[in-house]
C-alpha cells in the first residue's frame, strides 16, 4: 500500500483523514449518548430522534424505500459510536502512514521465544516441572563440594538441635554487636570520622 520511500498515495491519505473524521464522529456520538441517551446503550435512531426529531423524521420520509428500510434502518439500531467507530478503526489501521516493512532478521529475533515455545510444545516439554528429589552432591564437581553441606532432608531432621546449639551461646550486648560490626568494616572505623 505504501511506496518504498514511505510516502502515502492519495487514496491512503483520504482514507486516513476519513478515518480520523469517523473517529471524531464516534467520540461525539458517545458524548451525545451519555447526554441524551435513555439507558446504558442508546441506538443511533433513538439518539437522532432525541437530538433533532423533525429533521431525522423528514430525512427518513424523504428517503423511504425498500433498500433504505432494509439496510439503513436496521443499522441505525446499533449505537452511534459503534457505527462510526468500526470504520474509523479499519481506516486508521489500514491507511496509517509510515508503515515500513520489517527487516526479516529483526523479525526473527523478536519471535525467537515464540518459536522456542512452539518447539517445546511439539516435544512435549512445555509443562515439565523440574524435580530436585534426586539431588546428590557427588553429581557436581569436586571443587564445589564441601563436606559441611548437608542435604535438605538431613537439615530438616536435625533443625531443632541446631537451633538449640545456636541459642545456647550467650546473646551479644548492643556494645558487643557494635564492636563486631566495626571489625567487619573494610575501612578502619577511626578513619570514617
């Protein structure tokens, strides 16, 4: 629809402007519905009867025909904002300026997650929950293996005893806590003041 230079042709310009006019008309119809409407949603016919009854009735009488009665009048039972909003959305979307063709490499990078999720679903791995019930320290490198590390099951069996051991020590006074915190500073405390 657009040329390679990004300029819009005359038809697209007119469609874009008509789309904005329909959008403004939909906004006005919604405002009029809230001001003159009798309920939650008011049809365009009832709204026109409330705003300009003589002109609307004369218009219907002047253009009365089988085609008008079977196409226009049933459409007028819809809300006015919907009647103007649907063409506005279509025209503004299809005739918008500056629509550029996306670079295929950029599109591939933007859709990588979707493609990976689709592949995982095909392989049946989409809803796999990881299970750690078979955790064993011997499965890991020796350099990261510490002797004092216990499994969660071992810890939970003896957690009360470990807690009592921790509480058996005398609690530190505030001055002792402050002194301990000063010892852990990377800069000597007397250099801070």
